[in-house]
C-alpha cells in the first residue's frame, strides 16, 4: 500500500526463526528470515502496527476527553496518564483477541494490503492462498469463500482510497 513504508520508522523490525512467517505485537514486527524479501508479508505486519497506532491514539484521546468532561483534576495526576497510556496500548490486541469480528476485519485489511504488494498477474493465486490462510489460521470459523469475500472487500475499499 501507499503508506506502509512509513511505518518502518515507527516499528521495531526483527528477523527471527521464532516465527513461522511473521507476527506483530504493539509496534514490534517479527519476520522469519526466509521471508526477508517478501514485501507482502512485511506490508501485512506493518499494517497491524498501523492499526495499533491508530487505535492506541484514538483510545488515548477518548480517555482524555472523557476524563476532562467528568473529572478534569485527574488529568494532573501522573499515575492517571500511566493508566491512560497503558490500557490505550492494549486495546487493539485485546479486541483482536476476544472479538472474531474485529479479528476478521483487521486480518482481512492486512491481507488486502499484502495482496496489493504482489504481481497482478498472479492475483488469483495469491488471493486463493491468503483466503485459505485466513479461514484456517485465525480461529474465525469461516469458509475459504467467506475469507475470500472479506479480503476482496477490503482490497476494493483500499483501491477506492
């Protein structure tokens, strides 16, 4: 996608054999060294980091606004800020862990970003592989056809932006 490269600066990238393909947690991305040249996998994981930043910032802003409206003096307490920042940073990972709908949306978007990095002449092949991976690898209880539709919807939405 257009902006994922900017997140190389905002994320900690590590190549390690401790992952099969890649994973991300907060602003840390780990990629297996055998996929070092896979731009699609990098884009997928950095899209997760982008989501994490967006949700964290939105949660932090919301916390500050609600606190200002209810108990503004709390904004002067340093421990309140530790709490705000702490739980704001956990919300994305919490939501994608406990909610299948959030996980499906996040992963579909990340797979769409990944798909956009691959050669267009192999689009159907990559889409099929990613659909199988989404339907089988994320405990979503969806079919390959449903995964395909979800990825394509996000892919088309990204093209419109």
